[in-house]
C-alpha cells in the first residue's frame, strides 16, 4: 500500500512539473504537433518515472565505539505479534481506501465503455456510406457532426456541399487522418485509472484543444481564414452572433480564433523544444534517484560467506523448478560484489556449483581467521518465511546473537522481520567466530523468490546484511 501511495504522489508531482512547463512555454504557441506529442509523452513519462529507482551510494566511515543500544533478538512469536498489531490498526482504513479508489476508477472505465458503445449503436442504426479512407455515417443526432476513429457522423440537415459544410468536412477528416481518437482513448483510460491526479484531467482538456487547433489548421489549408472564423462563430452563437463582448472573450472558441491568426514561426521555437530535456533530466533525478550513505567499517573485516548446498546437493527444490543451491549462490555472488563498499573482505566457501562438506566449510572459516561467518540458505515449504539460525554450541554464541540482532534491525527496513532459532548445525557450532545462518525466504513463495530475481531488490537486501555486519563490528 505504501508503494502504491508513493507511486501516485510521484506521478502527480511529475505530471505537475511537466504540465507547468507546458503552460509557461508552449500553451499559447502554434507548435501544434509538438504540443500534441509533448502532452501525450508527459503523461507516459509521469507514469514511468515513479517506477524507476536508482541509488547513488556515498561511502563514509562508520562511527567507532559501542552502539547506543542493542536491539533485542526477537523470537518468531514476538515478531508476529508486532506485525499483527500494525496490520489490525491499518487493515480497515486501507481496505476502505482501496475499495473507494477502485470503485471510482471502475465507474469511469464503465462510463468510457458506455460512450464507445453509444457511438457504435448510433452507427448501426444509421445509413453508412464507405468513402475513401473513412465511413460517412448519416444521422439526425443533435451531437453530429463529429468523428470517431475512421467514422464521420454527419447531421442530415447540414448541406455537405455548402461552404460551411465543406469546412466542417475537412475539419473532421483531419481528426480521422491524424487519429486523434486514439489520443483521447489513451487519455480517457489514464484519467480513469489515475483519476486522483488532477494534472491528467488538465492535460486531457488541453489535448482536446490542440486537436481542434490541428483540425482547424488542416481545414483551412490555403483557404479563407476569415470565412472559417465566421463559420465557427455561427456554430457557437447562431446566425446572429454577438460582437466583441465579455461572453465572446470567455468562450472556449476564443482560443481557436486566436490560434487561426497565429504564425507558425514561433520565436525561439527550437530552444523551447530543447529546454524540455534538462527539465526531464531534473525530474528523473528528483523522483528516481536516491542518495544513500554506505557506512564503511573503520578497519578491514573478513567475512566468510557460505552459499549452502551445491553440486549433487540441490537443497530445497520448489514447485516452480528453482533449486536452493542456485538461488543462494545468486545471493552470495551479489553480496560479494558489494562488500568492497563496506570495507569487507569476502571469503566464499564456493563460487560455483560444487559441493563442499560441512566440515570443510567450518575449517575454511577457521583457517582464514574470519571475523564473522554467514551462511546463506532458503527455506523449504516445511519452514515458511525468513529466519536467522544460531549454533547452540558456538563458542561465541552471545556475539552471534548480537550479530543476528544487527542484521535483523537492518532487514526490518525492507519489512522483513526474521525469527531467530538455536539449532545444532555443524557449520555454526564449529566455526570459531560469531556465526549465523540466514534463510532468505521460502523456495515456494513467489514473492520471496521474486526479490532474489529482481537485481535492485536483491542489491538492497544484500546491502542491509552487509550494513548489519558493519554495525555489529
């Protein structure tokens, strides 16, 4: 839910920045095709930018001395109670908010479908003449003349061969040939799904104006602009239209008349187009980049990193066909690639698909005199969720608890709260250093495995483990 809210906020702000540029530099200019492209691209970009995520990591040395407070290692029941307590207080409000939002979106989509259905019903009961490149639909509907896709709905009492009729015909044909209906359908779907974004509604309205400007321009061609303007006024006010009075100035037709008299040579037009590039770059930087300080250890840390299983030992095998040995190797290889940022030297028990005995894994850790030992595994279906395991007989059991507490504290920033268990595991019991085993989710849990397969999410997960090691030491 939090991710969805953040996406909506970022899309609103992105759309607001891009639409603000349009109002300041493009709105009253006659760069019609560029304005059409800009508005459509702005909507698409404002939906893409919130989905992008780039992190810039800045290294700094972690403060020395003891931690201000050591989080207590929580067992599974305590973790579940904490999470459950938050969920109970939030679930009702979130459910109501989601239901309300979805109801409005569904209603708007149904309204759009109803409008499209009305158009096709009108076509079915009307006389249709197939012309070159479009269909001429003769109707008595008061809404005609109008166009939809390649269909021109013509009101029967308008003389098609009159001067006004010819202007209207050319105007609607521009809509058809430039496929303005597709623009409107796209915008209608976006405003329905993201109705809470006010800038999408403003962009939809503005795009409709641009369509009319383009159609007016195409209808006139090299013709009489004055006659076309007179026809517009007659269609708005009837045969006796008023002069230059307040109602005229406040009518939406004013912009169409003004645009007819504007020149295509817009001052600094190239500059206006190019200025959008730094604006776009700044918007991406603002909403898609985040700076994170990476606290380096103040001394070189030797961390023995153990990828469980390997070779003929697949470990847990999921119903999705994934095997534990492959997934944990993906985690350890990613962690090894990031460890240098934290002043951590990684010693891997295996770097490829080969089997190492438990005795040799512990011996390797003891031989290199590692500062910590971290074994990476994934739970089978019998053991759901994330957890951290300590060795019952480990010589530095108390230190292992502190190591586990610091790693868990970091993982909680990803809404991951592993439970802690004591077990008699060889690699933990016989490693002469603080040692923990981290189970990275469940092999049959699609969400857990998606995190490992998502490079950005996996990097964040690994960085939190490494940061926890640095915080401990």
